């Protein structure tokens, strides 16, 4: 981010207000600053909470996590979230085998979900357990209940702002 303050025309109060607005320390910029850039009216990740909710995860981190996933992995994670955080391997394979927008052959589901673990290593909180847990013996995927609710909020923002997602078109939101 670049912030320019003209010391000959801007007042001290305007400079402080600009810095506070840039770091989101105050919600608005005083009206005495006529050249303030317009705020983006669409919600974005900054509008999500930054509070540690569980195991280091925040609303912002989970949004960043799903935004960084390849579309197929994001679709599978979303499906498990829609199912309340638990699904059998067979349910997921069957759902995506002939999916109209994200078809994934049954033999490729595991490979598709490998990116969840990889992205979590780069985006997720240090020391957090796996977001998507796999029980090989029971043949089930599971997400902690608390994280399911947070993921639902992140997916709601993703629906509003698909331009922020990896592998999605970056056209204007409608």
C-alpha cells in the first residue's frame, strides 16, 4: 500500500485520519478530506472477523484458505461443509462423479483433496490440526463442528465475491 500526504495542503488531522483509515483503525475519513478514495462497497475478506475462534483459525484465515484452493478441492470442501462437516468417501465420490460444474472421477478425489493439506501448510495457523480430517478405516471425511460454521461464513462471502477465488473468473460482481 502506498499512502501520500501533502504536508503543504493536508492538515495534521487529515494525515492522521488517512493513516487510521489505511490501517482500518477508524471506520471513516473526516469529511474535510474531499479527495478521499471511494470505499469498495462490496464486502471483502477485511470485513470478516480476525478473532482467534478455534485452533488459531479466524474467519479471515478460513476465507483465505478456501480462496487459495483449486476449484475442485474447494467444491469438495464445500460439499462436506454443506453436509454438516462429515461425509463418507462414497458419498463424495458419487456426488462428484457426474457433477455438472465440477466433475471429479472417483479415483481423483483423494488427489484433489491433497491440496487442502498443502494450502493449510502455507495459509493456516501454525500448529493447527488438519482442517479436513480423513479417517481411512471408517472411510469418512470430517471437519470440526466449530470450523463448519466458520467455513459457512467464508463460503457465503465467496458466493458474493467469486473474483477473489483462485481459478474463478475475475469479472465484476453482479
